[in-house]
C-alpha cells in the first residue's frame, strides 16, 4: 500500500508537469497561428494588408474629389494589388494595367495623396512612389 501511495504521488507530479507543458505548448501553438513563420512573415503580411486597406480607403477619398468616375478596389486574390471600378461603364472592374496614361496618373496621384494622409496621422509609412512619367 505504501508503494501504491508513492506511485500515485509520482503520477500526480507527472500529471502536473504534463499539464504545465501542455499549457505552454498551447500558448506557442496560438502564437504560431498568429505569427506563422519564424521570421514573422504571416504577421507581416497581415499587418501590410491592414495598412493597404486603409491606404485604399484614403486614396478613394482623394480620387472622389478629383472625379466620381473611378473607385479603387483591392484585388482579393492578388495580395496587395488593386483594380479600378469604372462607374461610367456600369461598374466595370478594370485592372490597373488597362488604364490610359491620364487614368493611371489620377490613380497614382490618389494613392500618393492617400499615403500622405496616412503619414499625417502619425503612421510610419516607409514607401516611395516613383512616377516615370515625369522623367
């Protein structure tokens, strides 16, 4: 009976160690689910997507001041890319590659102004726009 009591006490200790280790494993599994790769790529992608969505909202505000014809729309399946909704053509969704030079300029200007709005809100934006249209 003494031996049985000792084994039961040892089993309690082992169970307590197992539960503590299991709690720690669950915590790290949750972190892995949120952050993903060891370099934080999944979390970085998530944060970039949030910033990009804010940029598109700000750019649309600027674009509506210039012309009611266009509306920027994040391309769902292509990561951080956008399409343009052309309201003068029945809401046709156009890829930015199909825009004319003037249309591209309006979209680029709206994005630059939207980025400027974000930067004025004390959001650190480490981006650079190059417009080769001006040489």
